């Protein structure tokens, strides 16, 4: 009648629970699970990590660092369409988009968003191909990009590194559009918009300045706008009515930026959304990877070099320019629209996957 004080089981019962040699197939040493089985304890299942047990919130809230108020507003609309919310309150967010390159010591599911600002990892990936090591940019497992082609590029590194990418569509739904009729007397400026152009990209600034001097000899006004007065023509607001005021006076947006390269340029997409064609040299177009943005003779023109740019702007017939401008207005409608249902669904799936995962490093 003796009972074990811990389990309350009779000694005979415990004896019967001891694994017998003829039941084992071969003699082996006991392990912790044998002991648990003997005393009647159930084995605990692994929880999957510190976030695995969290219940799903009614609305997934995402916080992003250093987002311009106008950009924040458009991003918020994209998240709302996807059934989520973009929040300014970091403490209430369920997922963070961070510019930090390290995800080692995070307490909230974190996505690497640095590539959304400058596109450097994408440019390196294009150049290096299979040799590209994304962990040298960030050890975060999840990256967020600006368009689907970036996600496709990063998917090449999923199998080897475990990198997974999603995207937040870029759009300018509040952008005004230039009129259907072109008035050459007051809509013939050539404008460039690159922050700190002279300081950051001196070689490309010199090329753009060459275009400016050559065209102004023929009476064509060219402005090279940057973030401060050192960029010849002073700053222009990043977003909003002031920016459109320049588009409304423009014939072309000039974009020459090779040295640093870019993958997605805000000024380019805004210009096309406003209906103003973009002129680039071939090097800029290739390193910038403006797929889906600049389509030759549809939303702009891609020319071989600076001399060709000057020659084109000086000699393009008015009838051809009117055709290109009308084409750009039509093409730009895709950048004035909210994300499609399919894009919103992909956004939703990506951020919920991040939230429910327990491992955020590659």
C-alpha cells in the first residue's frame, strides 16, 4: 500500500511504468523523457520562441522610423487597405520597420527598411549576382522594399541565407496632374531634384551643370535643385504643392545620378505621376534600375550621354513632345492610384508572417 509522496502512485504502479528491456528492443540508458514517463509527467511542447505564444491582435500595427509626414500619410493608406495600421507610437506597434542593420537584440519583430531609403543593397545585388552577401548589409531576416521587382531580386537569396522580402507600394494619390494642353511659353523649364546634389554626386552634378550651361545658351531655363543653396538653384520641398509648382512649369525632369546610384527615386516617380516626362542618360537608367518607372518614349527618354540629352531637348519637335507628355500622363495614372487588392494582400501576408515568426535573423 506504499504510495510515492510526489506522484501519489503505488510503488507497484511505478515499477510497472519502468521501461523494461524487452520493450526497448535493445538496452539503452534512460533519458529525461523516460523519467517523466515513469512519474506521470507530460512532456512540454516547445513554444517556438518568445513571440510565438502571442495572440493575434485585432489590427496589426506597424511603426517605421524617420518617415516624412507626407510619405507617412500615403504609407498609412496602403496599410489601411491591407487591413493593418501604420502608427507613430512605437510602443504600441506589433512590428517595427527599422533602419538598423542588426536584428540581434530586438524585443519586437523587426524588418530591415534601410534599402527603402537608398537602394544600396539592391544595387550591390545587381552587380554581384550570386556573390552578393546580404548579411553584410543587415543580418535581419525580413527586408521591406518599394516594389515587387526588388522582392523578386531578393528571393534569389532566400535558399542560401533565409532572407525574405516584402514591399510597400509607392504611390502619389494626392499629386496634381499637368494639363492636357501643353503651353510652351510657360511650361518649358528643365528641372532636376536631387538632395545635396553637388556634395553627394560631384561627377554627376558636373554633367548636369554642363547640360544647364549648354541649354541656357539657347534660352532654355534649367534648374538644378538640391537640399541647400550650394546646389545652384536652392532647395525644393520633398513633397506637396511647392513640388508640383515646379512640375507645372516643367517640360522635362532631368535625372543624372550614376556615382551613388539608386534603385527608386522619389522625384522620378512624382514627376511621372504629375505627367512630366523624365530624361536620363543610359548609365543612370541601368544603375538605377528604373523598371516600371522610366519607359523609353512612353514616360520619358533614355539617351546615351550628356551631348545626346542636350541635342534631344533642343530639337525635339513640339508634336512629338505633346505625344510624349500625353503618354506620360496616361502612364502616370498607375502612380496616383492606391495599391491594388493583390498588392494589399501581399503586404498583409508579409507583415503578419513577420509578427508570427520567432526568428528575425539570417
